C-alpha cells in the first residue's frame, strides 16, 4: 500500500512539473551606491556586480550573484582620518518573489551570501555569512532586455559581535533567454 501511495505521489508530481511553465533564464549587471548605516569607520561608496537568473515559477526567481563594494574613506567632524574604506567581495543567492520577467515587474528580495571584508591598512581580512532584503522594480524594454532598480538592506554580522549594515541602491540591465 505504501509503495502504491508513493508511486501515485511521484506520478502526480511529475504530471504537475510537465504542465509547469518552461523556466526562463537571464544574466545581468548592476552598479550603484552603498551607504553604511551607523558606521563611523566607513563612508558612502560604490557597488558593482553581475548576476544570473532562473525563474522557478512565474512568481519565484533565483539569482546567483557576485558583487564588489568599496566603501569611501571615513571623515570625522573634528578631523579627516587617514583611514581607507573597506573593500567587500560577496557571492550568494537572492530569491525574488514577484514578477521580474514582465513588462513592469515589482518584486521583493531576500538573500544570503558570503561576504569577504578586507582593509589592508588595518589588516582586517574576514569572511562572514550575511543577509540582505529589499525591493526591486523592473521595466522590460523588449522581451529579452530589461532595466531594473533596487534597494537592499545588507547585514553582515561579525564574529566578535557587532555587524556591518548598509543600504545599497543600484540600477542594472538584464538579458532574458527562454520563453
């Protein structure tokens, strides 16, 4: 009886998958600003990156990504510090919930990634798992090309307590393949 139920369940799931929409794929590039939150040792910097895209359903898309950030050199009210801003290299995956592959798409973003923070001047060189979340808006120029704008809150907890927090605001271009 258990085998029959298991077999029926597998057949049902296979039938559902065969009726599903063919997945869409894409690639993109982006750039913008990264603004630290409550961090005196950093100033506003830039963010650049690339991403892939795979739509699992019409409402859920996964985006593996690689991005590079360079915070600006900090400055204090009393004096200008002789300290460089940190460099961050990150790779991870974002889940988009909404309609990014449409003419005008609005979507929420939740992500996780590995963040490598480096500052040569102080010898800082650490890697931590971080989280991100935000909102995005995509405008389809053609069925294959779209531009998007996003705002992300990024949180990178540190091993010794504390964290790096920032808001990334960026735009990008996406190229879609498939149906």
